[in-house]
């Protein structure tokens, strides 16, 4: 794998991550600010609405973003077919979005006519705005993903910031200056999405044609629709630990877990940035290097595993000191919970490579099945560990579930489309990662003790040395 490819991955990861960072930062500032102008009831209703439209968006997407990424740079896809793939997938998403919007609008109008909005914290307009925002934002996201396939990270950055930030800023102005409520928040974001959509389509216009292939529609939908079920499984998996904590332990434990989860999102942020850069590159590598891509993928898996472990292990090592510095004493229990959550994110990040063989062989239904098996594993582990350890038990259940998922993905990849993995190196990397997180567990503390900090820094240095042995520089760049 050449130096230029590694540089491109790092550069693109930084740009994609930057777009996500600025968007999330503004959202972080926006919602507490809005809480000063809208009631708790309205805030809760808004969160519920966003949850519902998020699930509807999964249906509108039909998994076609994943499907286009799978086939666009495939070695068996002629260059002339790429615009047909993009146009066919977009047409399906537009039709799906219009159908969901019309059905949703009919339900909203019917509810208003039969029951009415008297006594509600919002009216039907808010839900109609939400439906428009849901569908149009899915179409914009489709354009963003196509820009990644075009390897246009700066265009991605500009469009992402414009579509996400402009809506939040307009919503803030309407609420603060004009006295709007939920109708202003949802209406502003829907309006901005509609205005930005033409620009989004213009940026991918080279892949938009009038010719649509029914054969490609069938192929794309057949590959993409299992991701709907996988997305629902991930949604349940992402929320069920808090539900079970609340019912089997206490609300305080939910709070401790949630605080630790917020800190672990720092590691998740790095993983997501890499994933956005990697997914379009992967298939192009396979097309351009048919003899060596299996070795390249295996090298990327090792490099990703070690790099994410370095980031996640660093956060885990200093979890106690960090939380003690930033939060009151009552939250210090989150430090222990943060360690297995960081390990879970490290394991989750590897799925971007361990599942590649499943994608290449078009067995996306396996991803949905494995996702639902993971939900079952997580529930069983939570039933066992939460009564014993509370939030810490839920965190370990999450980490073990991600280990189950990535190991299962890798097993199927090796069965369907094996990579040239050096199992000795991978095992050594796994032992080093376990050792690093073991030090984080044993040396966890909330006081700033110089000797302990030196020990943790030494553990990181040893881990980097093992990483240099497991992943020699000449091998990575060959």
C-alpha cells in the first residue's frame, strides 16, 4: 500500500472528521441554548420527533448508500454504468421519500381532523416540517456519500457544513429573535434542506442521467434492503442498555453510564472519520490492485486496530484523571465505566474492515442477521452483568458484544472472501491491546499522582513499540 494512499486516507479522514466535528459542536451548543427558550415538554417532544424521523429515514434510505459504495468502484462495473447506478439509486430514494412523506402527511392530517391538537405542545405543522426535513436530508446525505466516491472531501466538507449548520443557525434566530417554538426549529431545518438540495445535486451532476436501469435497481435494492434491518438492530442495541439499567438498577446508574458514553464518543469520532474515508477507497483498491488487495486490506485491519487502540487506550488510561478534572465528584464512577466502553469502540471500528468480505460477496443479509444476533447477545449479557455490577456491567456487555460482532464478521469474511491475514501479528496486537486496557483498569485513579501518570505514559510507549513490531513501517508502505 503506497505512501500516497495512506496520506490520502489520513487527509480525507481529517476533512470528513472536521465536518462532523463542527456540526456536532454547533449541535452541542444549540440544544442547551434552545432549552432556555422552549419548555421541557417541548424539548422532550422535539427529541421524540427526531428519533421517529431518524427511523423513517432508515426506510427512505433503503440501504442504497451502502449499495452504491459497494458497486460504484467494483472491478466488474464498467465506467459507463456508474452514472446509471447513482441515478437509479437516487430515483428509488426519491420515490421512497415521497411515499413516506405522503403517508405521514395523511396520518398527520387525519389525526388533526379526528383528535385535534388541543393541549399538545406542537401542532400538525411541526410534524409536516419534520417529514420534509427527513426525506430531503436523506437525499442530501446521498449526494454527500457520492461526493466521497468522487474523492471530493472539500466539497463534502462545504456541503455538510452548509446543510447542517445553516439550518441550526436559522432555527436559533427564529426561536430567539422571532419567538418561534418547535415550528421554527423544524421549519428552519426543512427550509434549509430544500434550498440546499439543488446545490447537492449539482455537485454530483456528472453522475446524474435520465437513463435508469431496472436491472441495477434490483441489484442495488437486493444488496441494500438488509441494511434497514441492521439499522433497526443497531438502534435497539444502542438504547437497550440504558433501558435495562433503568429497570434493573437505578436512574443514577443510567446517568453514570451516559456520562461515560459521552466521553467514549471522542474515540467513536475518530472511527467515524476514518470510516468515511475508507469505504470509497476500499473498492477502488480492489479494482486497481486485484493481485494485492487482500494483503492491503489485512494490513489496514492491523493498522486500524492498533491506531484505534492507541486512541481508545489513551482515553481509558486517563479516564479517572479526566473525569475528576471536568466533572463533580458524584460523576467519578463514570471513570471505570469509560474503560470498557472505549474498548468497545475500538472493536467496533475494526468492523469497517472485518466485514469487507461479506460486502464484496454481496451477502449483506448476513450483516442484518449478525446485528440481530448481537442484540440477543447484548440482552443476555446485560441480564447477567447489570444486577452484579450496574453501569459497569452494561459497559462490559457492550464491549463483549462488539467483540462478538467483529469476530463473527471476520469469520464470515475469511470463509467467503479470505484476506491475507498474519494471524500471529493479529494475535500479538490483540494481546497488546488487552494489556493496555488492563493497565487502564489497574492504574485507574482520580488523583493527579505524578508517578502513576508516568507509569501510564510508559504503558503507551510500550504499546507503540509493540505496534512498530506488529506493523513494520516497510510492510505498511509496501
